[in-house]
């Protein structure tokens, strides 16, 4: 009976996910045309960015374009995407300018809610581009004025709740630091969208592509060194090729050697070519099967998206991340709406993943193993303890014998709360505060607890109280358990003003008592002692013991060195040395006299014993070193790996390559059962440990994160319907579209 229930649940689970994935996308693009855009976008690259999205949008989706300054205008009416809609949208893009007198951001978002509903049959998404802040008066965007403050409250209390009700995500793009980054980040977090900061206009189109991949997930094939493969299931492909500064003209070369360029495309019914300021978009219908090549400059943002019934589904990657919150991914091949479960296909498919951290380091992992096929055709993979703020790029590739598929998703770690510390040396006290970056956090419902580990090995868990005076959650740490190292781990359960919940676990705060004197020591008084290597965690300070301070004080009291006296003045020192040498000789004489009374065989026995001990220790040390060297050779991983060359010699199942390029070492995989492929993986942007066993991680999540202190769990839990799993583990094997 239990087996039947499980099977029925799996079938229901897949049916729900497939039904969600068939919902067509509804994309609303909102573009700022205020006067400040003359400075932040002098070349008006917003036109090219819009044309790019217009060409990339698949047919039968729905899309519309709004512009806003003081007033909100529907530039391109909301309608079904087809050839006619594209022509109109590209013609209207020429009307994008920078003449608006104000920044009616709230009004634009309110207008874009038109025809959104939970049961509309579409998956609604908004892409918002702005370089400013809410500005509806002549203050230049001062948030404290009556008009702007009222507009912000309308955004928080009226507009954003409507987006949450309809399930519409807002991806916000901040062009320049002058934009209201806090508000734009809050809009994205509140609606489950992506927040991206664009520093220059040249970065505008790559940012639009990241938002597009979130708004309209489309199938891609890997493009490696300007080569890509087209299989028989692909009905159409669209190649996006950015042109470099060389002036080289773009050409496509088919598997049979036929050349396709812009001049020839006008005479071919199966080719549509869009040439813009710095890119070409080429759509080819009924393409030849085989390997295609691109004759153009190589650019990391080049891509080939396809139209095919065979899709690579990736779910479970949220647009927003918080420190310590794991990502639980589900990956599957879907053919004509059904998950591929045929062993013959899965055994011949290499499923791999590559993650790029905000600082540019990458880690790769091979998820598939022909000996252990995933249950119901779904691969599960987890990454935990991500802590570095910024963008993470997650690329998943499925390489089969006759097909290739690719998905790329961007997720951003940006904390709405930050931890600050202040030392009070005279009181031997450290003041820890958790501060909200703005007014978007509900301080009444949010809760923060801290676990304080003392030098005696014991831990104390206590709530951090909110101080209205400091506008922060505060905690004082003292050396009440004696001097030594104290480690404070903070666990955050936050609630936004709109009711959005999030969890965060920042890096631990480490304090060493006694605290140093606030008065800096003279440089000459500091003894030349080399400090011991410090751990990677954030240690507040390294402190000198009292004995060293006394030594330093005595050192300060010594007279300064003078010019050496003549050689005659050194004679008393020689006399002292002679006397000490005489004393030492007398002592050695006593020892020698005692030695004469010992038998010679005792010396022989002692010598042989010492020789045996030293020899045995040396042999043991040499054996260990040799074994370690051999192990290092076997475990060596190249600094960079080509996905096309990954095999069992490069990566064991369940292992990530370390992000660090120097001294990389492959981490052994835990014992893997035959029920699933992916192992839970710790992908920390700072530390080296990548592989975490799924069961161990579950235990850690249960025992190490909650600590049994959040008794207001029902108050804080407001789960997002998009992330729920009928089984209750928040894992969805299919892309929710």
C-alpha cells in the first residue's frame, strides 16, 4: 500500500510540474526615460537592449513595454509575440529617450499590473530598468519629502502586495550607483525577482540577458569555441553573436559547409537576421543537423537558444540568496512534457554543473553516473553555506550521444541585514549589533538569536533584543567565562514589511579576551615575535598576554643604546665570561667524575636503545611522507577543467573542484547509495570544503541552525508557493514555468 502511494505521488508530482512548465511567459519591460539617463546611458543603449529582448522572445508568449518619467506610457501594447509584434516593438524602440522630468517608479509598477492574475494562464514577470529613485517633486529624489515618502509607502503597502498576490516577479536593474539600490533590492526580494546593479551602460545588455533567462527560460545548446551541435529534434535555433572591436563580420557555417551571412539572409526564407549596434541575432528554421560554426569574435555572452521538444529542466535556484541558506536543485530531461526516465538515455547522458562565484572562481561537478541512475529521472544537487555577496552563475549541461542542452541561471546573494561589532577595551566588552540596511524589515516579527561558545567548551543560546534607540538587534559579549576565545554564531529569521520571510546565517564573530588596550603601543616596544597563522574566520583582534605587556614595560624603561666604548672598556665583560667558564668547567668535572663510576655496558645499552628509537621513528616518518606524496599525486586535480574532458579520472561522483586554483585538491565523495545521483555539496565562496553528505547536511540543518529557539515559527513561516514540494521537502524536479 505504501509503495502504491509513493508511486502515485511521484506521478502526481511530475504531472503538476509539467502543467506549470507549460504556462507561457508574460513579460512586461519597464524602462526609465528620466533626464538623468542622459548621463548614465549617453549612447542610449536601452534601445539596443530592448531590440535584443524583442528578438529573443519566443513566439506565442505575451509581452509589452512601458516607459516612465513623470508620466507612464505604454510604448508597446501588451500582446502575443509574433512577427508583427516584433516589427512594431523595434520601430517603437526609437522613441526611447531621456526627457522625463521626474521618476515615477511607483506609478510605472502600478500600471504594469494590468491584466495580471494568479489564474491568468501566464507566468507574469516584470523587468525594471532605472538609474534613479522615487522622485515625484522638485527635491531630486529626497526620500524624506512628503510626496516621495507617501509614494514609497504606497509602493510598500499597496503595489508590492498586489504583485505578491498575482505571483508576478520583478527583476530590477539598477543603472549606476545613483539609483535607490536599497529600494530596488527590496522590490526584487519581496517579489522573488533578481536584483542586478549595472555599473556602466556597456554592461546593460549582459544584465538584460540575465533577467531574460529568469523571465523566459529557453533551451540552449553549449557554444564552445564558436562551435555548437544541432540535433534532429531542434526545429529552430537563434544565435546571439556580439561583435568585437575588430570589425569582423559575423557568418554562420553549416555542417555541409554552406555560408550564411547578412547579405545572403535576405534571400532565404528560413533565415531571419537582425543587425544592431554591437550584436547580430540570426534565427534559422529547419536547420541542418550536425556541427555548426560561427565565424566571428568569441564573446562569453554569445549563445545559441533553440526550439525543441527535448528540454533541460532546472529548478530550485532562487533569484535571491541569503548567507547559509542552501540551494536544493532538481535537474531533469523533459521530452514533450514528460520526464525522461529511460535507462538507455540516462546512462549515455553526462549531466554536469559549473558554478562561478562573485570573485570569479569556478567549481565543476559531474552529477551523473551510469551505474546509479536517478530516481524518476530527476537529479538532485544541493549547495550550502554560500556567504560571499554578489552574483553566482550556475550553468548546467546535459551531453548525450545525439543531443546537447544547456541552462544558465544567475542568483544574487545580498543581505538586507548586516552584522557590526564595537570593542570596549576598558570594560572588556564587545558590542554586537545586527542592523537593517533600510526600513524594509519588520522589526516586530523578525527574530535573531545568538549561540555563544566560550573557552570552556560550553555554549549559551540567547535572543538578541531589538533596541529602538540603536535601531538594531544588540548583544554584549564579555569574558564572564574567563579569558580565551569566544565564538558567536548568529541565526536570523527575518520578515519584510510585506510579509516575505527569509533565513540567514552570517559568518561567526570570533573574539579573543582579554581585549587589547585602546592606546597604541610604541613601535619600539613591540618585541619581534612572529604571530601564529590565523584562521579564515573573522577574528576581531589578537591580544598580548599580561606577561608580554610587563616585558614590554621593562623594555621601555631600559636606557637607549649608546655608541660602543673603547676596547679597554670591554675587559670586565671578558673577566665575567672567564669566571662563568670556570664555573661551567667545574660542573662538567663533577659530571665526568660521576660518569667514571658507570659501567661501559650501560653506555652501550643506552646507545643501542636510542639508535633503535631514532631509526624506528625515521622509518615511520618516511613511510608516512611517501604515502602522503603518493596520495597527493593520485588526488591532484588540474586548475581548470574542460567539461568535454571530464571523466572518472578527473572527478569522482559527488565531488566539486575547489574554487582555489593553487594547490587544488579533490575531496573524496561520501558513500553513495543507488537511489539518487547528486550529493549535497558545500559550495562556499571562501572555504575549501565542497562535498557535504546529504544526511550529514540534513542533521546540520536540523541541529545547528534552529537550536530549538524559534518558538514563533508559525508566525514567521510564509512559504512561497513557487518553492513548495508536495512531499514537503521543497524540491521540484521540473522547471516551474
